[in-house]
């Protein structure tokens, strides 16, 4: 009997895709990894407060001021070194000309001896580039006249002097290169600090800028209050001194007691010229490295102002603070220089009543301001 056909449906074999499994596993791993990273990631840094921004910007401007003084120092050194190099090169060229002239004179002597039948070594001596090896030959020297011997001695001296000048010029050129490198580095440091400060300020919202301006007003008001307090103290001290002098004058007859009023008068006269010049610069912009007449940095202004009174000050705050006599803040007189910060990176001209005229910082103009706006380092009386 024939076998009956089966009516069962054949089983369908289901194949599990290994790639799908791999994808699912990878996805789960990614989720797990992301979850772990999210849980362990450091929280974002909080936005700095306006007070912190103000301090940072002030620090950057101060650092830019320090770099400006480094730039000024390097520029002065570079200028001085360039003048020295030029002078040495000119001196070396003159020595070379004189040496060549003497060499030609010696050549004429040698040619004359040759025509008169003198021995060949004499001509070799005169025409050689380096006749040093012949100088100790007594027999050859004996053949020369006194004039010829003097020419040879001059030649030796000039050779030595020319070589010395060439060495000095080479060393000076090396120093000049170093000064120019420092100059470029300082310039870049100034630009970097100012760019960082501008970036910080540009990121503030309008509201934050308004709050920052309010902080500045409070800082200025406090500085002004301290200036007024100093003005009252100085006025009281001046009155007491005047009363004392009047009392002494009433007890004594005559003048010329050696109180030093002549010296005080001379300084006051110079200070008047300094302050007159400084007032004329008010409103001109601060530009780092500038010495006038259209713009100034802080030490450029003080240098120019005292020059108007006939006194030459060095270029940098670091050198200006070493000029003249140190004075206490309570004893300040108009015309004195007041220096700021521990690194002595800023300077202003005292005008009296606790106020000064100075070139403050990039973006600001020459202006009057309380000496207490910045931390005082010390003061000097330049003349």
C-alpha cells in the first residue's frame, strides 16, 4: 500500500543574526559608558562673579603695565646699543682706512728698495698681508731708515687697534640682537595681556557691565575719600608749620636762618612747570610705549613733564623710582612722583590734595585721580 504523504508543514528554521546581537550589545555598552561618564564627569566651572572679573581684569592691566616697562627698558637698551654699534663700526672703518694707507706707504718703501737693488725679503716684508713674523728680525730692521721704522711701528699699532674694534663691534652686535629679542618678547606679552582683558570684558552681559561700572564707581569714591582725608591732614600740617615759622620770626630779628626756603622755592617753581605740562596732556590717550606728544604711557608722561621743567628722568618706572629723594605719603608735595604696586609698574604726578595726574591704562585717557585708586609703593622728589 503506498505511503501516505504527510500534511505537516515543514519547520522553518529561525536563524539568529550575530550582527544584530553585536549591535545590541554595543548599544547597551555605550549607554552604560555614557551613564558612567555622566555620573563621574566634573561639574562645569561656575561663571566668575563680577568681583572676580574686576580683579582679573585689574591684574591683567597691571601685568600689561609691567610688560610695558620691560618693553620700555628693552627699547632704551636697544636704541643705546644701536648707537654704540654704529659708532664702533664707523671707528672700525676709519681704522681700516688708516691701516690701508699705512700699508700703501710701506709698499712704496718696498718698491723704492726694489728699484735700488735691495734684497727680495725686504719687499716680501713690506707687501705681506701679515708681516708680523718679520718684526723681530734685527738685520732687516737695520736696513730701514727711522721714517720707515716709524711707519712699521704705526702699522703694527693700527693692526692691533683695528682688530680690537672689530671684536668690540661684533660683541656689541650680539648684545643688540639680544636687546631686540627682549623687545619683541615684551611687546608680545603686552599684547597678550591686553587681548585677554578685552576678551573677559566682551563676554559680560549688559547687566554685568553695569554692575562692573558700579563697582568701579564705589572704588573711585573710596579712593577720593582717602584723598580728601590726606588733603585735610596736609593742610593742618602746613598751617602748623606756618604758625611755627611765624612764631619764630616774631622772636628773632633778621632773616637767613637756614630754613631751606630757597630750596623749597626752587622746587616749587619746577613743580609748577611739571604740572602745567601734565594738565595740558589731560584727555590724551594712554598708549603703551608712547612718550608723546599725542599719547603717553605712565612713565612716558612723567618723563616728558619733568623734561619741561629742565630735568631729565630715565624712561622706566623702575629707574625713575631711584631718582631724587624718597618722601613719605604724608609729606608729598606737588610735582612728586608716586609709584604703585609691589612691582613698581605704574607712576603718577602728585598735584596736591591727595590727587595725581597720570596716564592710567589702555582704553583710558590722561586724567586726574586719587593716589589711593591703586596700592601705593612709594614716592620720590626728583629734584
